[in-house]
């Protein structure tokens, strides 16, 4: 798998000359530009988009007002399939914390552009952690928004039941700015008072301690919460997500299989095999949402690590699938904020705050408290 020059970006075309610098994941339509989704087949076959994706309306208005500028279209895992951020066609963005580690994905380019200072805000998508995982791997902040809050018309679908659009930034303030561009008028509200601490399985003790320390230092009231169906939620989420992805991308794989990476074809094949379990997944989804509603009735927000271990090396990228603790949130359609918290190690841990639907304003206000307390 080769590396390519400037692999953070697929297209470095600039739009605008002043204001907040923004990097847009190349899965989101921008008028007059080909949306590749990190896929050679789409790069060769697609025509330029006739219009912007609906979620770009606020950014386009800011461009027209001179308050923002787009610095390029960012790289990603092919068709947004894969949490490692590796791309065999366009190269792999280099993790600025350690180039030997994966950058995380699928929104790898948007995260790396922010982490290296090439953009103040990155716009990504999150179907199973694709904003939060690269934020965690690159030591920045990422916000997964409530399912349906930010429109996805004009965003190449992966799994419509799980897809969301959200911002990345070096700090919480930059994420707030990203939300202002996605949803003009967005304003943080009061922070949470009570945080429910969920003990997800198999977490590195250094990460677990860092998350506990960050929450305690910030001065929240902490309670322990349980989600009894946690061990089944991830698999059930795949019963929905992979069949949807297979329906969306399967025709492309059938038409030009040689222009899709082998792991993408494998994921599509697996999605087709899982289709008989999709209805079972949707039944379990109702149970899972009810459990989270009970937990969020006890606390304002829930907290657990974004990743159960530190980012794996590029030589073993698929291990990220085993350590991400994110898709469970997409399965419930809830918003979540991932932000770095210090550890004695060279790489920070990532705290994930999860809230009820529509609580993005509370999440960023709470994240700002955590951030300030950790300085």
C-alpha cells in the first residue's frame, strides 16, 4: 500500500480567501467538484456535483461573507468503510502524533488537516465512529451529531440509519465554530452537572485512569451507570449498518470490482450475507435505545473512553475495529463528543461524552469545562 504526496487531501482546491479555514471530507458534495469518497471508481466515473450538499449551506454563506474559506477536500477510507483511515488509492494521511500509527478513520484527512494546522475546522462524517476515532488517534476534538440533526442530502450514503455529519477541531472552541458553520445560530448552553460513568470492557488501565482523572478534575458529580446489553450492541449495529452499506455500494462493486479495494469488496460481501439479520438488528435497536434512555435519566451525560487502547500501528491497522467504543452510540442515534485528555504516555487518551438526542449544546459546554480543567 503506497503513500502519496499530500495524502491528507484528495483535492487542494481553495474556495475563498479569508476567515475560518475549513477542510471538507471528500464524501460531501461541493458544486462543480467530483465527490470521490476516496474511491478510484467514483473518481473516474462521476461527474462534478450539480449542487452543494445540504449541510454545506451555512459554510457557503460564510464563504460568501468572507468569514470562512475551504482549503481542500480531504482523504478518507474508501467509501468511508474502515476506521483506520488507510486508503490504498490516494495514500494514507500521516498521524502527526506519530507517523507510525494509524490516523483513524474514516475521516482521516479531516482530522489530520486539523491536527497539523492546515485547517481550523474539519468537516467529517460519522457512521460508526468516523469523526471520533480519528479525533482520538490524532489528539483532537470531534463531535458526532444526533442522527438527522445535520442534513445528509448530498452526502454519499454509507448506512443511512447510522450516518451523521460533524465537525473536528484542535479544541472545543473550534468544534463549536464548526457547528456554527453546519448549523448557523448554534450556541453552547449550560454544561452537565451529573456524569454517568460507564465501564466499557477491556480498557487499557492508563486510559481508564486518564478518563477518571479528567472527569474528577473538572468537578462533576459522578455516578456509575450500567448498560446491560453493551456486549450485544456492536454486533447488532453491524446487522443494520453492513446490509445498508451493501445496498448502497454493492452495485459499484458488481460493475467495477477491480476499482474497489479488496477490503471494501469483502465488507460489501459480508453485508449481503448479514441481510437476513437486519430486522433482528432493528428489534434489538429498540431495546438498546431504551437502555440508554434509562441511563440518561440518571445522569445528564454518559462518559467512557473513545478508544479502549492507544492507536495501533499502520502495520496492524484493522486492530482499531476491536478497540473503538463508538458504533454503539451511532446505533442509538445519539450525539457524542470525543476530546483528548492527558496521560503519562506520549499519546493522549480520548474521553467520550454521550448525551441524549439534540444535546450537542450541552456536550460542547461540558467538554469546554473538561478542557479548561486539564490545562
